[in-house]
C-alpha cells in the first residue's frame, strides 16, 4: 500500500460555511476529513498535516515556501508521495518555488486546490484532491514513481508546476501550461506521458534549499512608458534582479534613453532577464532590430519561462549564490528542473 502525506496550507479548498454566520471559514482537519470520507477508503494510506496557521494564498510569502519544503524534506522517507493543498491565486508561484527548493526530487509533490470550497455542494475540491492523491501514489511496474516532480493537478490535467500560470478566475480549469504539454490527463483512466516527465538521478540524495532573496522586481513595458517609470524601478535601493516583460518575441522600444537606463543598471550588477508578455512562445533576442539594444545593454534571454518560475528562480538563486553574480546569470540561463527550453 502506498503512503501519501497531504499538506494543507490553506486556500479555498479548505473552506466550509459557518453554520451560524454563513461566512466561509477555514475548516479544521477533522471537519475537512468529514467532507471527503473517501480519503480513507481507498488503496492508499493517507495522512494529513497542516501549516500553522493556515494562510490565504494571496498572503503567501517565501517563508511559507520554506515551511512547505521543510515539511516535505522532513517526511521524505516516510511517504511515497505528497499532495499540497493551496489557494489558486499564487499556487504557480509556490509550486515553482518548491521545484527549485527540492533538488534531486524523486517523489511526486502534487499541488492542488479548488475554485469552490470543499463545503459547497458543487465544489471541484473532491475530484481534484482524490485524483491528486492517486497521482502522488502512482508507481510503474518497477515500483518507481511515475511523475517524480513538482506538479499541479487541476480539472483533469496534470502540469509541470514551473510551467504553469493561473489563466481563469471563474472556470474550474484554472491553470494552463502554455509552453509545455500536460504530463497526464485524467478521465476514466489517468493517461500519463512518461516521455515528458523530468527525472533526476534516482541515487542522488534530496537536497533542501530554503534561502531566498526577495530583492527582485517586474518591469512591464508598454507603449508610452516614461523614462521616469523605468528609472524608478531600476534604481530601487537593494535591487538585484529584474524580470523585464517585453513585447512579442522579446522586443522593446528603441528609445536611446531605455538602452541607457538598462545598461546603467546592468553595469551596476543588476541582473535583467527578458520575458515576453505573450503566454505562448519564446524570447528570440536579435530576431528583430528592436531587441538588439537589449542585447547590447547586457539583458539576458528568458526564453520560454513563465514569470512565476522566473521570479522564484531568481529569488532562489540569489539566496544561494547572491555573492556570485556570474553564477546566478549562468544558472538563470540553465534548465535546472524542466522550467525552461534553452535554445541550442
């Protein structure tokens, strides 16, 4: 019998309606269990743990990521897989962060949640949770985990976590992976795509990384953006890295002042990575003349990485190698755990 640990962090999936006030409130573990008795009636042994206190996903901070990663690390040898219950708003950030924090991961860590609380009749919580548990427990004919990486399961689709973005605030299919195919599809049966899964060396020990540095920013370009806006962002005290969200295939206005501001920041040691504003596709610096100034200024390509993965990767790398800017730059342009497709 496989053993799976559910780690509850909060979010909509853990909510029930208060019988007195009618307001939605976080459920304690026993109340939550009562809504899904199937948790303990299947072929998988399930235990539940929780962060204290539970946190709305809009209030999640990197210290919460560290607590999640630490819980998994501490119980790594006790379970075959893990399911993390999390609010949808920042799930892609948290799940991406854990993909970097848990180096050499060889067991499933499946994030899931719901658009409607578990205590609501039409809730999607039960299906999402029960299928996530089945995926976390799934093994091949050799007894190895089928999907030994950090993933997000939502509305019949399993995605690599660091490729996801929340795409819809109202539909049950809340997430998508625009630049990488789904790892599994759940219907009557769960159909896996093993050739798309990221596998680590099975003999390598799990390494935990909980240091991070939040001195990062996102600068989104738009037609008519003023020099004062760009300057204000790039001159933030203590700033170490910037996600520069550009047009199309990584293009930016050709204004000379923009080039000067970017180059000045890079020369000061600030890392700037070019990320397209498009959901699908990749940065191709130099493809058009309007991206040449970015290359000349020392801006790095983000290729097809998501903003969520890029930000959390920056925080992780700055926390681990903050004093070695060249190492951070090199690793930002390295595929560490399937988060980016690097051009060769």
